[in-house]
């Protein structure tokens, strides 16, 4: 996985600050390939309860992680009981790695 331990801990800490201590973050996509170069960072923010204002939550988390990653593009997918589950969620759950 192309994230340092420090970056992984900082991303998890941001998730807890923004979405609560029970939130989990899962990395998926090309960042899991150690041989790849560049690319954005794909994260799934998993919430144990309903997401209030999911668009704002995802945007806020994406912006904070992007700043942490020196402006790297960050795509955030939300998973919560009140949100529709799409095929991209299945991929993230199956192939992703929890930070």
C-alpha cells in the first residue's frame, strides 16, 4: 500500500474527528498496488450509523485528507446504513484495506 504509517494514522485520526470514533477508513484502488506510480487516493469512510448531510461530510473529509497529502486528489466514498449501496461499495469492501 502506497501510504506511510504516519499518513495512515493521520487519515484515521481525521476520520474520527470528522465522523466519530467508530468510523473506519478503507483504502481501495490503485493505492494498494505498490508498483504503481502517482494517482489519486480512493478512500471509503464507513459509518456505523446514518450519515447526516453525506455530501458535506465527504467533501470535508476529502479536503482535509488532500491537505494532509500535499494536495493529492482524494476521492471519498461513504458507506452508511441510510445510503444506497452501489457496486463500487462492493469493490471497496472486497478489495480495500482498513487503515
